[in-house]
C-alpha cells in the first residue's frame, strides 16, 4: 500500500452518500504536478465514516487541503463507436486523514 501526503484543491462540492448506513463522501480534487506535459491532475477522492461526514460538513469547493491517503490507478477499456477499444486511466484517492491549510473557525478578539 502506498501512503502519501499531498496538497490539493477541492474543485467540486463534496457529495454525501450512504453506504450500509455509513457516510461515504466523494469529491473531485486537483493535484499539482511539476512536470511540463500535464500541470494538473483531476482525481476522484473518497472518505468513509466519520471522516466522510467531516469532509462533507467542513470543506467546500475552492478549499486547499493537505491529504494523507492511498492512491489507486485503474485501467479500463472503453468501446466507443469503433471496434477498437480506448484505454482510459482513472486515478482514485482514498483519504486517510485531511488537514486544512487555512483557518476554518474564525475567532473574534
């Protein structure tokens, strides 16, 4: 299992689903890349249980977060109108912990 820490930006509003009576939250995030061929990666991230409910209630579109998680690359063959399949790679991120890069709660002095 590859565990890594990355800074990413949430680009879609988190969606909360119920799976076997437990919350499952999915969100699309941008991963920054220093390679010249592709500067950004769009990744589907998901969190379950208490962390999924926290992700849904505390974070919104446009937030920058630090995510610790595992990454998975899936290869699929999609048959379009032609008889030749098109190979498509999708990147999925399973969130283990999430940390904000800004203050969520504002304290009044």
